[in-house]
């Protein structure tokens, strides 16, 4: 077996875990199955991950990185603010449609963590990461287009995370692709209304006062 840096080996095992969890379910996934999927020994697995909690957290983080990366690439300044926001949502939605099982796994991971003693903090961490990802994307957009927000970044980030989470689950359940152009247009218009690219007007110069 070729030697590789531990960080790269962890990534290899995490991607293998995502494939196994997607196929077999989180509760039924074993370390032996993950090691076999990755083509490594159990000793290598336990060297990279000291606990199943560490593995689950790595899986949650990695799945988030998969789609945040494509959204960041799409979220470059375009002709209008609406075009830019729409491109970001479209990139995310394209990822959901291309990898529905991976996104479905995120909900299973939440339920698994909430129901398993000692794992509850991972569900909280999962949703904290959603908010952090949106905060980073908002800051990227704000810097790139010189924008001002009508609400605080933390509020908008948490709102977008909750909205996206709900819409994703709705799509995974209903699978009605035809409806989602209108849904994304509505979301884009609403989000754009919370952001403005208007430059604040300069305060008027005080009038000269004649000496008394």
C-alpha cells in the first residue's frame, strides 16, 4: 500500500464513508465497510480517526465543502445583483440535482446525531457550519460588489441556511423539477431585496455662517 500524508488519507476515508453511508445508511455503516471501500486496513482507519464522532464530523464538513466550493466559483459579480445571486443559487441547485443521495445523507446525519447519546453536538455543529458557510458567501458577495445589507450578516446567513435546508428537503421529497425555476426566481428576488448596491449619499456640507 502506498504511503500518503495523513490528511490525504483522512480525505480518502471520508469520501469512502460518504459512499458507504449513502448506500447502506449511517446506522448500518461499519468501520470495516469504510476501510474496504477505501482499500485500506482497519488499522489505517483507526490511525486516522480516533472515534466515530470524528468520522461523522469529517463527513459533515466534507459534504458541505463539496457544494460550497461550486457556489463560491459561481458567485462572481455579474451584470446585476439579481444575476449574481441567481447564479449562486443555481449552482447549489445543480449540485442537489446531480447528487441527491449526498444531500439526503445530510438529513440522515442530523437525525442520527440527535438520537445517539454523545453525538448530539455534531448536529449542532452541522447547522453552525451551514451558517458559517453562508456568512463567508455573503462577505464574498459584499466585497465583490460593494454592497450594503439591510439586515446583519449573521441574521441573513442563518435565514438563508434555514431556507435552503427546507427547500432542499422539499425537493428531495417531491422531486418536482419543473417547479424549481419559479422557486429559485422567487428566492432570488427576495434575497436581493435584503441587499442593496446603492451608495449612501454624502452628507450635505453645512452652510457657511456669516460672522456675527
